[in-house]
C-alpha cells in the first residue's frame, strides 16, 4: 500500500485560515507595501484542508488570498513550520513574507499563474 506526496508551490489561504489582515488590496493600491514592512514577523495558518507539504526554506512558495474561491496572488513566502492533524486531515503552520508584488506585478502574475476563470481574481 502506498501514498502520493505532493509538494505545494502555493500557500492559498482564506482570512479565516490566517491570511495576514495587514494585506488589504485597496490600501496596497494606494500605498504599496513591501516585504520590509513585515521583516521579522511570522504568520500562522491553520485548518488548510487535506494533508499538505511545502518546500522548505530557503525555497519560496506563492502566497494567494482565497476570497470567495478567487485567488489573489500577493507575493512570495517561506514556510517555516508545518503541522498535520491526521484525524481532521488538516494542515497548519507558520510562514514569513519574502516579497510583496507591486500592484502592477499582481495583475501580471495573475495573467501568468491563474488561467482558470473559476479562481482568477482579476477578470
């Protein structure tokens, strides 16, 4: 008996799962944020459905805010720790922000990464 292990390249989380409250699109469009604004800060995420694995630092993963099923890509993060709950089949952990996309980069990244009309944040 075997199992499949998939390494995720994106941390896609909702606000309830721990997406940073400091990252607000409207504010970012008016006054762009940068990774330096979050230097030394560690964020938690929790209750990510299914058992998930991520690249270990210093490898980056994409950070996407899941807003009603639409993915808003914000930048690059490093997963610092991961915990798995095998009863509830959920994943949690911690991450730090490495890079925040400029507003212009956010739109370009969506054109490259998110080709699904179902999850695409920018129409």
